[in-house]
C-alpha cells in the first residue's frame, strides 16, 4: 500500500512537471517583448494572437487610442485593452503599482532579444532581462545634430535644453555612429550633396533654406537627390518633404516686452541698414528713394540707396561702439542703434509669403517702430496690427512721410505704435516666436523626433500653472532661450543640474565647480540672479505674504531668505518653461558623502536604488539633513522614505510635477525648506491668536527623503551640521 502511494505521488509530480514544462515552453516561444511582461500577460497575448497574424506595425489611431509608429500590433492591442501599458515616447511609463515597468514604447527589439534604442545603441538592464531597470529613462531623449559652414557661427554649440528633449549641436558634415541629423544649408541656388547615412532607419539629412526664391529661384525648383529627408525654413510647406518651420526672430517672447529707451532719448531720424547691394529688390530701392524726397533717411550699412545720406553710426550713436557683430542675426551694434531710434526702415529685399526677416523683428524687440511695405506678407504675423507702419495704408508716399513726421514729434502717437508691448500677443506672433531662429537646434531636433516617433515627446504635456503676472515677470529674468545645458551622464537620471548661488561668495562657486566635476563630471548651471541686493520691496511684496509668514514661522522672512526662495522658484519656473522632467538642485555650500562618480552611476549604489524605487509621480527627493534628524514615513526600498517634509534644501531632486506644485504654493510664507513643508501639509495652519494660513493649491504631493543622506553642508572652514547615520 505504501509503495503504491509513493508511485502515485511520483506519477502525479511527473505529470505536473510535464504540464509546467509545457507552459514554460509555450511562454519561452513567445516574443521577447511579451516575456518581460510576466506570466500575467501571457494569456492575454495568446487571446490576441488570432487577430494579430496579418496586421502590420504602421502608426494609426484606433478607437481614440493613438498608436506608436514603432509599436507592434500586439502592443497596440494591449494598450487598447487597458492592460496598464502606456507606450511612452521620451520617458518610460510604469504600472500604477510600480511593479510593471514598460519600456517598449522607447525601444525596438532586435534579433536575439537585444533591446536597442532609436540610435541602435544597446540598452543595458539593471535586472538583466529587460531595459526596464535602466535609470536613464528619467532623462529627456538626446538628439545629436552636426552643422557646418556659417551655421557654426550662427548657432551655439553644445547641448541645448529644449522643451521636450535635449539637442546636442556640434560641428561636422558627415554622419557618425551616434549622429541623428546632418543639417546643411544651400549656397544661393546650389543644393548641397547630402551625407551618406550609416543607419538609414534613424538618421536624417535636413536642409536649412532661409533665402527667398525671388532672388534664388533655384531653391524652389531644384530636384533634390534621394538623400534629403526634411527641409527647415521660413515657408510652411516645401518640396513635398517633411517641414520644420523656422522664423528670423532672434529672441524669446519675454524679450519683446522690453520697452527700450524712452521717447525723448531716441533719435527721430530714419535709419536703414542695407548690405546686400547685388540682390536688392526694385521695390525696396524705389520705395526708399521716394521716401527720402520728403524725410531725411540715413544709411548705416554697406549700401547707400539713392536719396539717402551716408552716416557714421559711431558718431550718431557713440554708446553702441565696441559691441559685438557676430552676424546679421546677432548684431549688437544694429540692435543698439535701433534701441535708441524711434523708427526703423524695415523693407525686405523680396516680397514673398512668410518671408519676414530680422529687419522686422529686431526693431520690434527693442521698441523702434518699423516702417515697411507688404502688409499682406507680414501684418498677420505681428504681435499687434499697429506695431508697424505700412506704406499701403496711405494714399501716397508724401502722405506716409507727413504721418512719420507727426509721429516723430508726438510722444502720444509714437506710444500708440508701441503700446502692444504691454498687451496680449497675437497667436500668429507667438507661433513665429516659438519657431525662432534662436531655437533652430531645438526645432530641428523636435522635428526629427516627431518624424521618427510619430508624435512629440511627453514634455509637451504640461500641467496648468497658476502664478501671478508679477511673479512670472520676475522669474523670467532667469529664463534664457536656449540655455547652454551641461551634458551629464545619463545614468545620473536627471535632465539638468542647477546650483543656487549667492554671487558675492565667489569662493563657493569655485569649490562647487570642483566638487561637481570630481563627482558628476559636469559644471552645472549656476543661478546667479536674484541676490538680495538686486531685489526691491515690490519684488518681495509680489512673492511673499508677511501676515501668513508671521502666522507660520512667527516672523516675516528676511531678504536673504526671500532671495534664496526666489532662486529656487526661478529653477522651478525654468523647468516648467522648458519641460524638464527631473533636475538636481544644489545650494552653493553642498558637498557629498560619495565623492566619486562610480558611487552614483554604478548599479547597486544608494543613488541607483533610489532612482529604481522612486515612483513616477514623485515631487521631490530631499538628500541633505541636519545632525541626527531621521525622516519618518512610509519606506520605499532601503534608501527612500515618503516623509512629506524637508529638513534642509542643500541637495534635492525635483520632478516637473514637483516644480509646478512649488510654484503654485506661492506666495512665500517662510524660508524655502519651510515652504516645502507647507506644500506637504494636509492640515490648515493656525497660530495661538487663531490666525490661519490656507492650504497650498497643490496636487498629489509626494516628498521623499534619502536615508541615509547623500549630501551635507560645508564651507572652506569645514563640515557643519551633519551626521551620516540612518
């Protein structure tokens, strides 16, 4: 009986093993993409198999669900069935419980189950079975562009921090292994020979064409060879190729708010800069000559049109001497002259749809009133219809000249043409500024991404920001487009590294740059603006609420504390404006317990575990603390605690969501670390006199602490205020 029982058990076990082996064998034969999803999705895939046999992988929209151009049909069906998979473009999206992390929207799978990104680079996995463990998913994608010729002068080299990705611009004419785009220009009517691609599936040749076809007809009729993939230029559609619109604007929207010199400090004389004497449109030469019969016109450029007076700008505008003249687009002398002039003759050398050059945008930027022709060409692109004076609005050139004379002698009439700077800009103008020449690199990189990925990166989907106009205006002083972002190792898991710095303490900056280079290999972006000496009472009253501060911390904040808070808020606003998903923010006295790069970038380190365990919807991770303070709260892995509070702000990482929540917590009601605590509060603040402070207008706040801390505060005299203990 006992023997039969043993035989029965052995037989049952053998059958069970066969059954389990069959299941594993069937799972093993599934595509590698499905295996990483785990057993819970294997059955779902098997159900879908009959419907997927003959379906391709072309991008489309089904039942309101946009499909990814590189996603296979089974991925699309899984997404449509709400299988908790989000096909992300620029970052990895994870299951709500953080156990299932799907990287397939960012990668393709090659032979042998090797995961590669769009550039063909193999993705290294922390877990060894899928790229879901890769910490670089927290960075925006990086697109590499090479340029040559005069573009090397016009564009800033290096990594540009764009709203939805990072764009690395360098010098070159050929494709390297990691080059995504070769951007070339045409020499007049001659179309360049396009570079040979090493990886045709994901590399692109782009032509920048900014010349008018009136004088260069070849640029419109030339037959492009098969190597051209896209065109960037002022036209909205060109030669049937994918198009990237680029305008001649050389500033951001905030720059156009600058009023420039006062009316009484500006020259009333009409001035004109002309350098292209050989291709001057007949309309421009004739118009200037006719106008010069009735009003004085001075010529400051290389050409002297008929009727104008050749003038020396250095004599008339001595304050503009010594300014740099990098190119026509970056001519500080010209902008200085316009800054001190009431008018600018801004007539293009060709009348063609959308052909509006810096001759129009530079005077508008610095407050001079453009006098021009071609209202059907450019008026719809202006910030306001009254921003320029058009010859077509007058019965004759004499009438136009008489009106110019009246405006030149009337502050009221002149201000009527510049009042737009304080109003709302037209949608068309905002579009032109968004596609400005300053963001050429970003526009080309984003155009590349859309063309290859099918839709913009996730950085375009930004939450709503609610701050006062005065707060936005002040914080915009730090915003520069494009910002020369430092290129960091992607394993660090952030897009940018900022250092909040008091500019008078120069020794701190020197020490901080040394620490950053030794630890991370980057210099970081220093926030030198908003020192307490630069701020005035109007700034403090805009940002702070003295009554709430007294209720919350028992006193008003000091100017130094407000300065530090505004510097942090400026970083948060920059993150919002540029779509930065994750950023490290350091104060200028921060130092690190781990002083070598391998202590941060290698698998198994404390920082890498924090990145792995950190939920997608986090707001901030505080990495510094005082003395033996220990954060309390729910543990998320061995080195992460959900504390909902801050002890000190020496080193922290913020997400875009956290940056917006911090901005929406304004006004400042305490020092920056108290402000973070305020954001994390769920109960109203009331003092002993029954004065109260309302809760911050924030959403789903998650403030974490690193345990043990990764940073401490230090200065040349030594370490202060930290014990590294858990």
